[in-house]
C-alpha cells in the first residue's frame, strides 16, 4: 500500500516491517522514500529565522559558515539581557512551554520550547481528520518488547511534529502558543512502586527495557534527512530518580550510588550513548540534598562528560527552579540565588517561572559567570540551528511534510498495531478466542470510555473540534470498548442505546454497572440482568489516568494497588452468574487482583469461593485504537500478545514497603530483580493463544566479547502467533554474602520478538558481548565483572526454556 499522504516518510521506515506484518496480519506500513517529492507546496515553518532582510546580511545566516561559527558570532553579538531572554520566560508570558524572547534587532525570532511527546504530539488539530495520533501509554508500548515498533512510533511522532510546525499548529490554543520542534518525552523514569501516580507515563521497572525503548524512540524522532536535519529534537524526562508525587517539589530522596547506577540512571545513559538524545528535563525532586536542576554532578559530570553528550540541553520542569527558594528542604534564600545555583550547575533553560531574569544582576555581581551564560545561550541556539530553523526551508526535506501527516491512515494503523502487541494475556482457561455472532454483555466503567483509554500527555485534541480556539474538546471519533466489541461480534451493525443486534443472531449489550470510584452501585441490577441474558460476559474494569478523577496521575499517588471503588465487589456479583467471563483491565499502574485469581492451580474459584474470570487481559491504557485492539484480540483476529514490563504484586505489597523508600533492594525489595516474595504475575510473563517451545544453544564462543546463541522457537498451537524470547543473566550464586553490594536475582540483558506460523519454527540469534553484559553494579556504582559460574536464562516468560552456563576465569572476586 503506497497511499498518497504518506510520502514524507523516509527510507528508514521501509525497514520497519514488523514480524507480525511479515506473517500476514494484514497491516502494510510500506511507504515511499523521501527522495520522492512529498508535496508540491511547503508550509511556512513556525519560528523560522534568517528571513528578514536585516538577518540575511548577518554572518549567522551565512550558509558558507559552519554551524559553530554561526552560533558563536550570534552569541558574541548578544547583550546579557538578550541572552537571558533566550533562557527564561518574559514577564508577560510566564508559561510551562517556555516561549523565549525574540531579538528584533538581529532578526532572531522567538521560540516555544516545550511540546509534550510522550504518547502523542500535544497539540490542536490542523483540520478535520488532521489530528495528532495517540499511541498506547509507554508501559503498553514496552510490553511489545519490539524495538522496531518503538522506532516506528518515534518516526511517526517526528513526522507529525514537523507537520504541525510547518503549518502553524497550536499547542493548546488558549494561549496562542504554537508547536516548535523540541519534544519532551520519552519519560523513562522507572516504575519503582505500583502506587506512584505517573507510572502510566513510563515504560517499565527494568532499566534495560526502558533504555532500549528510549533508544529506539529517540532514534525515530530524530531521524535525519539526506542533509542531516533531524525531524525534531528529543529530550528525556525526568532527570533523575523522580518517582513520587506527594510533595514532589519538596522531596529530598536518599539514593545510594548503587541504586542510582543500577536502577535510576542506566536507561538515561543508554538513551544518550546509543540514541543520541538531545537533552533532559530536570526533575522537581532532589537526590541526597541537591535538587535535580541544581545538580552539577548529574548534568555536567555524568550527562555531558561521562556520557559524552557535550551539547545536551537541560530544561527545567515547570517551576522547578523557583521552587528551590520556597523553603524546605532546599532553603535557598532568594529567587536570584536559586537561579544562579541552577545555571551554574548545568540547567540551561528555566520554564514555568522567570527567576532566570535575575541573571543579569548575578553576572554583574560575579555570582554567575558570563562564560556560563554564553554556554547556555549557545546551547539553545545550536539546537535550533541543527533543526534547520536558520536555514532556507527548501534545504530541509521535512518542511514539505503536509498537514495530512497528522493522523494519517498509516499512522492510525501503527497505533492499532502497537496496542495489539502491548496487550498481555494473563489467563485463558479455554475461553479465548471468542466466537462471533453470540450474545455478549460488556459490563463495567470502562465499557464506554473514550478519552480514558489514554494516559495523560496524549495528543490533546484527538478529534476535530472546529478550530484551535474551541475549548470544548470532543472524543467522538474514538471507539469505545463496547462499540468495538459490538462491531466485531456483529459486522455491519451499530449499537443503539448500548445494544447491537445483527442478522446473524449476535447481540452485544453494554452497561457501566458502577463508577470508577465511590459507592454508587445503582447500575448493578441492570448489569446482572444483561449478564444473565448473555452467553459471555466481558468485564471492563480499571482506573483512569486523567486529572478528572483522583486515581493515578501527575500530582496524585495511590494509597492502594487494588481496584478502586466498588469494582471488585461488582466483579464478584457478575462472576456469581457463572457465565464464561473475560476480565479486561485498563489502567496505568499494575493492579493487584488477588481476589479475582484462582485459590490454587487448576481451581476455578477464588479464596472466597467465587468463580474467577476464565480469561484476563492487561490492556494498560491502549490509546486511540485501544478498544478496537481489545476486540480483535478477544475474537482471535490477531495473536500478537505482549509480555509484562512490570511485576504485578499482591495487594499486601503496599503495606510492606513505604512509598517514600528509594532503596530498591531493602526488604522485601522492589522489581523482579530484587523482590523475592510471591507475586501475582512476574515481569516478562504473558500467554498466547498458541503454545511455544523454545530450545537454545551456544553457537560461537571465541571470547567473552564474541558469544553467539541461537534459539529455535516452535509454534505448537493451532494459531499463527508472535512470541518474545527474553535473555536474563544470573550472576554466580556464591556472590551473595561475599561481596559488599546487592546482587540481582536475575536481570534482563536482551530480547527478541518473532512471528511464527502454526506448526513451524523460527531461529532467533543472540550476539552477546559477555564482557559487558555479565557485569553487575558494585557499591560505588561501577560495573564490575566477577569470575565464576554465570548463567544465561532464555525464556518466553511462561516456561523456563533453556539455562546455559558460562564460566568466567577473569575478573574480580
């Protein structure tokens, strides 16, 4: 399929064919190479420089000079006040998006720095059917364990951001700010605790999986044209060790060097070293007595020196700099001092306040050096130059991306594919796949949700609302789970008043039953009536990630990790009907469903003697086409399930460990790497409609640097399907108690996703540099190789497939 409207994609995407696509799932993401002209017309990129006659005559607009020479000339010409204007909001436009000031005398335009890009480009539509694509939340994306998918997502986000910038797209419309080319996201903070409010924004509890996601996502976002211009610049959130909402602006988290380098920083290091990320948003919180935006060790020593990201830009979270002067725990006496400390410790841009306006006085007093101010100003301009904003638009291929890129058909297909690969099948006692044309009751508060299929920081206006000035957003173009199941159950039928009937005799009824929170059970009796009439019941339960309800979101942590409100009791009443039942969980943070699981293996009852669901699906927040993905998965149209990117703990876990505890290894421990207790579902777990057998062996072992392993993945089931082979490292067992630092139970070091036809097998190859991958973190945060018997575990998360031994005779002991 080579449709008009997707020609702006580059050759890179021609390589992004999923294993599922190769297996014939029916998606076709083929696109035309960028060398073919995507459009006869170009837009007028917002914030374009070197357009005035004055500017064109100045050296910084001279294309015969290199970027560094142009930036240097421009910065040398600026006054202190003009440089400060590049780094902070003006008095009249204090905003989290940080609109920097123009420099009229030199023809330098203003620029708006922050556009959120975690699950979609946060923006208003350009027109009807020209709205930003909304992907599943990051943990749903991570559940795919598919690097190719992550790269494709980044490329789509980059294309849509360019389209918005090319054609004057607005961020939110209410303040008149337009979309630039600097995107903030991915958010790669770890899922440290299942109660943390912003887990929905982050990919995983595992630093390697989160880092792998970030590397591919950033590469896709920053894809370059033939002249070396990136589609956009990508900045990582939130640097660093940010994982709790209560009093987040007054947190001084105590984090050991071991935990810092073992859990909180590896994903950021990967994103810089392997993905070439452009910078970070420094966090509200602090570490060991220093606020994140005042932490020179993190920003200068680690990010810019140790990780080699010399030109990485640091942008403060909204108001993070000014918050350090509001009292405990930082106790900085004045805004001016807070600004001076931040900029001298590596923060380049301050957003959400204008304490940096005091920098002119601090330069005069000597508290801030002119060299550091010039460095920050140079860094901000250099990023804009790299994007081509001071070069003729005709030189930048991406400026020809049309408005139709927003929500293009191929992009919508990708959001559906992403949701399908991210759903995790936790239980299936013979119920799935469902037959079509039966009587189905979809019950629960997520039956009719549209916006609440999204995590926060989605694309904002996802359905055309009539123009950017219209504050009343609608989500009518998003199919509910009820609607999608109804359409799949009875093709060519539309549900009316929650009921859909088709000529085939199929019937789908829907009711929300109870609310997400609160004690209103007024819909219970009607739900029971619908359930009694049904052949199969689908329970659609979970949480909401938006600000409208306090369940989980920015600024709000959870107290409990169980289903909120009356949802669990509602589930009991429906399950007592003894109808075949599938439970679909739609949520951000992992939910403890202890009482909806069998009391013992092989049982169909829970510990209360109530029937448990025959099938359970973890859907996370599956995005704009999440309802459709759920329906297709239920009916077996696709067998492309994912694996859990986090541990699902029992409900009691919330009572065993404090949310404020940042020691990852302190009893009972956090994450699959250090938690030794019983879990409901392990990290990496996920079933399929097929049964897979995995058999692995070593092929090449020339040295520790060159080890090759192959795995035969055989599909023994009746359905074509996808499987994820996960590779874990287990350090020598005798290390525990003999070294002065914690040793992980196991840790993920590689993975591959593969499509296998029914009755066939596929070979998967792992090339491993064991001299790097077998290292563990010591007490000083250094990676250390220990001699002894190491083990490599190859598994699909369901059965322990193969464990191979590697003896290392070198290293520390």
